[in-house]
């Protein structure tokens, strides 16, 4: 999921990376947001934003972070403490539980750091989901949460510095409060 | 005071499983079990859906080996649309599917070795879990290059899958009776002669180097790798018609612990005549067995170790050479050494790399004849060798083209009994006489299970979760100690 418009000079290069299994209802929230982002970015002809999707994060995803100024991981969450969505800075987490088959964002950031040096600023957006059965579409409430999260992502795309100039944005969303 | 140890669930594997180890009054292990405690009925979910949807729908099972499920379902549907049982497709369709499959095998095996097995081996299975991972490899001067290779090998396999399956999520490249696209010459050339290091030749070279790395380690730790979790068993896999290692298609062969054929290259469409599945009250995962030998003696292993035991030779030169060395280690007898699974997996990695190159150099891979058909059938079975072992997909459709029956047996289910035996053997070695749950004991149990690389998402259709919980019980089932990692 890439597009062809070239980035303007000095624009921050942003990767939006949605992951999860869209065949498991709300587990597809990451991809759902990525799809919405892809369509909007195409309409806006924004050359500095890449969108990608995956079933799950894996070690080779460190390669996607190269040449990026900002990475937004987007995932679904079962965590009941998250009201609608949350956003938090991802830091290197070499001690993260490591599966044979998927790794958390902190692990990707840690691996990037170990292989290539300082990683681009990375954030994890978690969208609250509710149902995880073998069905294709996300639930209505989860879609509502996704749209709220997309509202923030859109703001970040238009002004990436918001994450630095308004760190409370990220912090306030950490516990699920709305924008 | 008899005790019971529970490890739940096992780290680094998907789904929800736990290990219980029962001790008697003398602190001796009397029983151990790998429990699978979650189940979601995928077979029931797919009932009523049009048969042509199955190759895409089955990828919902999990995101770990969707290509294997995609292709196994497509093979079953080939039978249903009358395109034959594996040899009725057009040359282009079969070769595109094989390329997709070997891309999947390559990237999956590379991941397992570089990011799981090698940290265990290079830093020691007694090392803290946070040190036994690829970041630790990347941070070390000595092994940094290994981490880079692992990342790039994964990338190459993923790109092959993307080019052949069409999409990154829910690929639809394989369809009943064929495929929906072939490679363009540009795509083919990129894999053969593209920018370094993402070229087929480099993948072969790195796979060879990985075997050398393993052998170097093996030379220094021979006793550990020869004796850790070793036990005799039957072995089952597909083999090619000529007895060659073939991971995409063939006939079912099983051998016993002495190498005698106990399932002699049967047509897998008839698997129900030879394989049964036992249900046990303490696990949602069934226990398959060869019916002729019965439940007690008929269980078997699948996966890399089993495949290199059942096949007669490997039809690519570099992997064949490695195979001869491997076979010589056990004097041609079946290899029952659990840790040699890593060796076998690397030989298969090399084989997959060689197969990808051969296929990419074949003109058929860019051909235009994509579909075959014939007289429709009501029932079909699709089998292939997935990274972790033999994968069965069996469907029956009604007159309205709806699936009315589905039966999936995944490799982790085939390996249910062997994993239980592996845990028991390690537990006996590590736990006897222990009054507490030690970290090395937990690590050893994990390492034994990880050699099979189980995918509990596939086996139980659960969403992966990975905490580790260890509980210790006395003879009256009273909790003595619990550890969560």
C-alpha cells in the first residue's frame, strides 16, 4: 500500500503501520484505520506518508522504519482500561516477550536501534476492540473508536510536531480519554 | 508429598497452553502434560460458505502461516473442481504455487532459526530469556551479521509471497483449479538479479552458512544436542512419488523408529482409512494416530525431523549434500534427537532456497495458462508440508456449492503426543529432586517445546497470548508456588 506522489522537501516522512487479523473481527482495527488513511492520503496527494499493513509485526519490519521521521503503529486492543483509543510513545523494549511468530512494537524499535542506531520517533495507537471471533468486519463500537483514532492520526499527519509541542495529546489519550 | 508443576502458557508460542508436571512424594516426575485450553471451532464456521471462498477464508485461522492454509485449501478445492489431486494443474499454476510455498517455508524457517533457535544455542538455554532473542544477537559484535541475515531472509521470503499470493493479507493467488496470476519477467528478474542482498543466490549462500554455524555449535556441544529430549517415535510426512523430499505435493509415508515403512506411500485422499484422532479430557487438542497401530503405538512426529527421516533423498544438489552428512550422523537410521530438528530445519531452508531459484529460472513461471478444470467432485482433501509439519484440509460440498463438512488437522496437532513426551523427558531430567521451580528448568521445557515450533493459533484457533505461568502443586493439589514470567 504505497502511493506515487513524491514528498515535498522538509516534510516529515511518516509511516502508518496497521496490523492485526481482519478475519477476527475487531482484530482488524489496525488495518481498518490503515485503509481509511490510505484513501484519504490518496485524495490529498500527500507524498510524505506511507501506509502499510500486516497480520502481525515481525523482525523484518525494522526495514520499513528506515528513512522515516515518524512511525505510527496501529493495533487493536482488548485492554478494558482503554476507553476508545490510546496513544503512547514506543521505546526500545528488548525484554519484551518474544513469540516465535510475532513481536511487539517495542521489540521492533529495539531491534532497529541495535542494528541501525537511533530509531525514528515511534508511537503505538491502540484502538479498543470488543469481539474477536472468525468474522470479517469490525463491530460498530470498535469502528467508532477507530474513527476517533483516525481523527488524531489525521492531525498528526498534517502537523507531526503536535506530538512534540503538545505531548499532553499523547499522554491524555493514554488512558483512553478523547481528543 | 506429591507435587504438581504447572507452566502456563508456554512463551514464544501462540495460543493458550500450559504444562503441568506431577511429582510424587519422593520428588520424582510421575506425569507431565501439555494442555491446550482454548478452542474455537473453525471447521464449523466455514460450513455453509461457498467452496471457492475457502482458500481465502482459512487464512483467518492465524497470521503465522496463512500461505500454508491458503494452499492446502486450494489443493482440496482443486479436487472438488475436477482439476485432479495435485498433478492436474497447468505447469505455470503448479510452479507459481510451489514458489509461493517455498517462499513461505524459507521465511518461516529462517525466522525460527535466526530469531529463536540461534539465540538459544549461542547464548545458552540457561541464559535469561531477555538475553535469548534477536536483539541480543544484533547487539553482539560476533553475531550481528546473523541478525541482519535473518531479517533479510525473512524479507526475501515475504516478497516472494507477496508476488505470488497477490496481497500481503488474505492473499488470493491460489484459486480452485489454479492461480490467478503468474510472475512478470520483471518480478522474476528482481528475485534473480535484483539489488543485493535480496537475490536468490545470496539466500542460498546464507542458508549454507547457517548450516555451517549450526555444525560449528554442534561440534562444541555434541552431547547436549544428541541427548536433550531424545526419544524414539514413528515419523510421518509427504514424499514425492520417487521418495524425494517434496514439501508441496506427494504421497503419505510413515516409518517406525527403526526406519521400517508403516504407511507405504498412500494417496492422501484416503487418509481417513489410516489416521484416527483421539480426544482426551484434559486437552482441546486431539491426538492423531495411525489406526493400524492403535492409539498407544500409532502416534508419530511431523515436521523437519520427520520429513528428513521419511524421504529417500533431496532433489537439489546443495541440500542433498547436507542431507547426506545429516543422515550419516545416525548411520542412515531415523533421527530421534529433538534438537536435531534445528539441523533438519536448516537443510530444508537450503532446499527451499534452491527450489525458489530453480522455479524462478523456469520459463513456466511467467506463463499464461493459469487454470485447469474437469468434472466436479463432492469431496476433496488437500495436503502439504507446512513449516511445522503435515497440514490436512478436507472438505465436502453440497449440490449448492456450499461447504457442508470441513476437517483440518494441523501440524501442531500431529505433534501433540511428541511434544508431551518431550516435556516429560525434560521434566524428568530437570525436576526430579527439585523443591522449587528453577529458571533453567522452565527454559529447558520451553526449549523442548520450541523445537517443534508449535502454533497453537492453528491448533486451537485462538488469538495468540504469550505470558508464562508456572505453578507447583502438592499431592493434594494444593498450590505451593506460582511464577509468572
